[in-house]
């Protein structure tokens, strides 16, 4: 087969996308009847999907679903959730933590946060109770659970917008940062420090705008200095300690940075990273080669047309061969161990082909990566070797 500079090889199970460096897998097409907000990988390779949908492949399945590796619905998994699911985390023991705007799971009261057993049944011993929606989780190595959202009470106690739970769902009384507005992004560094992003302008009694780093005990890390003029939606901590930040801001650290920026470990701006997006950045996923996949609602990235998905090289330049072309926003991105890219959002097509809410993108074999999901922290971690 002859390969031109503008085409990629059409794999047996894929759809050719011109000039993209990858294709969307045609066998994987679950047709979600609504928007996808959260994705998570299970140890068996199946996909947990959360969002605002009410159907999957034409069958009634509201707000939460489990898909087989080929994208078909796992009909043995059918927990009833009565509202939107915004966040999913899978524990080492296979239990599944859900966050969102629901008030009942499996017919029992569960206010915006719940835990399921691996079979989808409700964990009746876990019931923290949040006063408003939950949109983000990080699982700590010690089993504790960081929770972000729009709540002001958790477990009946004052906890404004961010909280930490013990592994049994009880409140960690030692963790009380109390920002003054919504938290929409959390990330855990290797040293145990916690990155927090959102729309707050005060935390721990200090005037700090929308981005902060906390010590492990929840106190403000005074060595980290940054400042955003609008919402922060996403973080990605690189292997070298630098931090990618995405959101809706146009200024970061007092300098022009449109919706994406990179910081040094102390929070100061990396002046060598100057790419811009023309609309919100919602999600990052890091490849083992250091490249970063970015999802959001942008249609231009680095001055070039990129519809809601883009890929950056490790040096911060744009990968000109990656342009999957989603027709509406991408809110979640996950990389599999074999290098394939799972994306979710509000789109109805990818690369001009019908893909409603979800798509599985096949990386160019030359760019295939190997990543593993660390279930103890719910972070994607690179591993040696290429994908299977």
C-alpha cells in the first residue's frame, strides 16, 4: 500500500481520517444518547461511562453505564442512578466511586456521592452526603479520597468545595482548606501535595485566585505562586515536575495565557510554552513519550484549526499530524495501555463519522504508547515498553 503525506493507513477495523495521524475505530461505536462527562478504565479493560445520557445503543441506560472492550453495553451492570454523573474513580479493590448531581442510587438516598461494589450493587456502608454536586476525585495511595465540587457541606459538616474522606467514607476532620467557590480540578503530585483548581478567589483565608497547591495536611503551600483570571478545569503533572493547566483563563501569573499554560514546580510560568486555545480546555492525557492530548471546546489551537482535540509534543509545540475533528466539546480523555485514546463529551461525530458521545481513537503505530491506570491514585502512569 502506498501512503501519502496526507493519509494514514486504513486499519482493518478503522475509519480513515485524512491528515490526522490516527483513526477512529469503527467497531467501537456505542452511540450514547446524551453527553458524557466522566470515563474510567476497569482492571478488566471495560469502560465506565458517566454523564447526562438516558440511552446507550438505543437501550434505556441512564447516567451510568459499563461498556465491554468492543464498545457494546454490558447488560449485567445496571445500577440505577437518578441524576447526572460527573466523576468516576475505581479503587484498588474494584469498588467504584461516583460523583455527580444525583440524590438516589439503587433506590436508596445518596446525595451526590456514592460507592458501588465491583458488580454494580450499592456499597451500603459508604454514604458521605454532599450538599451540592461533586465533579472531581483523586484517590490517595493511603486510601483516602479527595473530593471537589460545588458543595458547602460534606457528611453534615462544613466543607466548602473540597473535602477529604477516609476510605470508609467518613470525613477526614484534619483537612479543611475551605475555598470560597467551586473546585473543578484536582491532581496529586508524587510528593503528596495537592493541586486544586476552580473558580475560587480565597482559600485558607488567603486571597488566591483559582489555582493553589496544598500541603498533604490541607494547608496552603506558600512556595507555590500562581494566579488565574478565570476558571481552571484541568491539570497534568509531567514527569519533570512541570504542570500543565487548562481552563477558561486568559491571564495566568499576570501574563497572557489563553486557556492553557505550563508552570514550573514552584508555580511560575514556563515562558517557553506559549500555545493558545480559543476556547475552554477541559482535559489532558499524558503519553509515555511525553506528548500530551488535550480536549476541550476550542476550534483553534496554536493558531491552527483543531476542533476540540489536539496533541502537543513534550516541548510544547503542536503536533500537526493529529486532528481527529470532533464536532462538539470533549470533556474527558483516557489513554489505554495499548496507546488507543478514549474520548467522551458532547460530540455527535468524529472525523466526519457518526460517533455519539464517545470514540476510541487508534494512535498511529509509530506513536503508540503504553500507560497504566494507577488505581491507588486514579492517575494515568507511564510504564516501560510499547502498547500491546
